[in-house]
């Protein structure tokens, strides 16, 4: 019996990918576009094109590792809502680091809060949130955060968010806890980067389970510094 010739790795990959119609169709389209671009002879075009393709490959490398980056606010909000509404997701843990009065007060931010309230009211989602507040809005001599942050907190508490609050200055020895992030059950982790006005400039969503576990550990550490909103009343 003659030994079976092993299937070349590239061909084997094609067979495996063919079992996933959605990705296979996209791979075929990408191959067609690569061929079209490769027929261009202009040297400047080829240099620029290859540079752009390398950028796409860098981004694809991140996607293949389970991490997706959204630039801007509206783009991430759509997928944020999809995650919260997805079947099997019952717990959403959120850390909000408030350094400006405009934090989450733009249109996408308000829409996202309304999704929280809607799903809480339906009974399909538990929302736990720790709000870390800069001392400008919650000075040490004040019992309560100042407006407009105080009203923003009150609305969440009234609408059913399991809310805790902490001063930013209390985290001086554990600065890694002062981050804007969301933990979507055991499924995904979202990390938000905001500008000086509190608007989202980048949202990184990862489905890497190890990073979700790490975020859960940070959440537990944060509980030492956070006090329940209702207990504070």
C-alpha cells in the first residue's frame, strides 16, 4: 500500500474554510480583489497599496485574536446594544470613570443608557455599575457628588441599576482600576477610551476569555473602594 500523500497546508486550510460559508465567501472576494490590485504596474501605486494592505492585515490579526476596535461613538454603540440584547446574557458589569460633566451625555451615550433601563425593566438583564468620580465633582468635604453627576446617578438608581460609587482619589494606589469598561457576562470585555469632554473616541471589544477573567478580578478589587448608592442614602 502506497503511503498517502499529505494534503498541502494551504489546500487543507481552504477545505476547512469552505465549511464556513460566511468567511469563505469573504475570502474568495478578498482573493479576487488582491488579483485585481496585483495587475497594476505603477510602482507608486503598488507601494501605497501594499502599505494599506499591511495595515488591513494588522487589523485582521487583532480580529483573529478575538479583539475588535471601533473608532468613534456611534459605531461601538450598535454592537454594544447587540451584545446586551443577545440571548444568554443576563449580567452586565460596568465601570464608569467620570472626569467631566459631559460624560455619557451625548446622544449615543443617552441611547445606551436607555437600552440599560429597557432591559432592566423587562427583567432580562441585571446591570451592576461602579461609578468612579473625580474629586472635582465629589470633593472630600461633600457628602454627595455635585450636579450634574448627582442627577445622573439618581436616574440610574431609580431605574434599577445596581449602583456603587467611589472617589477617584481613593484609587491613587491602584490606578489600573480607574478605567471605563464593561464586562458582558463571561462572554466579552469592552474598554472605552474617552476624550477630555467625556466622548468615546475608541472602544475595544475582546472575546478573549483570559482578559474577561482578568477584568472580573479587577472588578472584585474595586468593590473594596466602592459604596452602594442606596447605603449612601
